[in-house]
C-alpha cells in the first residue's frame, strides 16, 4: 500500500463580505476538498467552486463564521471526503426529483406542468447520467458531466475526475495481506476494496431510486398529456372557430354584436329597429291571407311569413287619398315615370323618377329610357316644353314667331323606352326640328 498523506487544513474567520479565499495547498478539484462552515459540511457544490487555486463562494459566509477547508493531495489520502460529498449530492438530487413529482398536482395547468415536469425529468436524467459516470466510468477514464438541453438531448463535458470504479481498482491494486476494513493510518481513515464496494453499492442503489422516480414522473406526464387532449376535445375555447352540436340552454341571454351578414345572430336592439309596428298605422289592415303572403298582428307588430307583398289595401283607400290631398270618389293613379331634361347642347337630366337616361338621336329627336320597364306600351305620355322667350309663346302657326311643339311615334313606344320629336311650325307652313332647352315628361299607366 502506498504512503498516505494527511490532508492539509486551512481555517478562516469570515467577515460577512469576503467570497474569495486563497488556499496555499494545491487543490486538484472539488472532489479533493472538504469544506465546513461552523462545523456544517458544505455538500452543495453549486454554492462554491475552485478558481485559480482559490475557494470562491456564490454568497459570502456570514460575519463571524469559521470556515474550515481540508485539501487532499492524492486519492489514498482523500478517503471518504469525496465519497460522502457525492452521496450527499445524490441525496439532494433525489430530494429535487421528489419535489418535481410533488409539484404536478393541478390538471387545469396541465400543459404548463407537463413542460415543467419534462424539463425537470430531463435535468434529473442528466444528474443520473452524471452520477452513473462518477460511479461506473472504467479505470483511467475521466468522469463526464451531462447537462440537459431541455429537449431530451444532453451536452456531455469531460472532467479531470475519476469514477468510484476507477478508485476501487486502484485500491484493489494496493491491497496487501492482512489489511481489513476501517484500517487506521496516521489518524486518518482509509478503506479497503470491500469497504469501497459497499459505498459503491449504496451509490448504485441511490441511482436505482432516482431512475424509479424518473419513471414515475414520466408516467405522470403521460397521464397529464392524456387529460389535456381530453380537455381540448370536450371544452369550448374562448377564441377560434368551433362547431358545437346539440341543444344548449342559456340561463342568461348571450350578448351578441350587431350582425353584418345574413347568417349571424341579431340582438334585440337590431330587431326592434327593423320591425314594423302595427300601432303606428292609422288604419290597421285586417290579417291578410293570399297565395304569397300571410300577415298577423303579434304583440303590436306584424309577423311576416312570406314577403312578396307587405300590406294589401283596398282600392281607393281613404287613408291613401288623404295622404295625397285627394278628395271625392274618383280613383287615384300614380305617375309611373317622369323627367325634366335639357335638350340643347349636351343632353342632361335635371331631375327624374324611373328614367335612367336620355338618348340624343339628333336635332329635335330624343329617346327616353326607363329604369324599370312598363307592363306594356299602352301608357300615356304627357309633356311640356319651354318657349325659349321671355314672353308667352304665340302658338298660332301664322304669327310672327314659330309655334313650338312636341310629338311621338306610336310604333316606337316599347315597355323600356319611347321616342319624342321637338320642333316648330314657321310662317308659311314651314316645319323645322329644333332642340328645346327644357322638356318635361310624365308617364301614367
């Protein structure tokens, strides 16, 4: 067996601000250093590191604390320092994994918990792989550090540390006859290969426990993902397009915006603004039934079943006559089209009703076109024109001025248009076609 060396010890009294403590002894790695603060082993290696042979803490130890640092120079002198630290770290990892499992409790946050659980499981797997590397890497092969990429893959980093298996083999090569477990040498404890085997078995048992916890977490993840899929298929979302089957009964009326297309729901305000109120009519019609229309009074309004005709009024209805200032029993008839247009220069409509355009066919020749066609060509044409003078026109064909006239040809009357002519009868029975500056026409049928 080789010569055993006593680990060097360095003691500091902390001032509450100092984070960096230079160490005179050569520190090979964290595995060769044991740190205690006020007698408490600092096994969480995330809280301290070795930089340029100095011990560097993430947070400065509190004021008045006693920092005790032991540094081993070789594997035989290391003894149980590194092993105990590794076991402590594995125990901490087991605690962290259990915390992850306990956090997966709320099905309403299933998707978020699933992501968190996956990341924790991957990190736990990385720690398991790292712990396994510390325990089982072959002799003279450096230990590997596994870091999760949070997507199921891992980044592998080589260290300058050796595994427990490596040191077991090294210790076995140093065994001599008569050495037993827990041999004491120079007041420092060292172990035989049998003791090391026991420690390694303990570490491997911890690894098995971690792997079992990972399996449990992965099972919980599968359950959560199944619940999320079920919720996605059975619940109504706040956004997006969905088709909902079956009858749904609302305890309160849903609030809908003003409709913009024919297939959208309408709110009460919109319906009220579009409904004809029968109470506003001065002469309410009795319910009407025809081939195309059924009207009924319902709650003070009209319910329309068919819409070709809205209301059927009797001939010569008194209400209509009153509205048109007509009296007597003679019937009333509506003008079906009318126009006031300029017939000189560029022909232009000044005002009109059911007249779409005027076609200029030449001097004193115009075609009037209807917007909506007449039922036949048996309509009546009534016209008038200006005199183009400031005095009343003399319509005698023997006067000093021309007699201005309008006329039409029956054969050119159609349901969609008719043609008129304008001109004058000069002295001496001379006829002349002329453009008139204003022509007024009304159509009755």
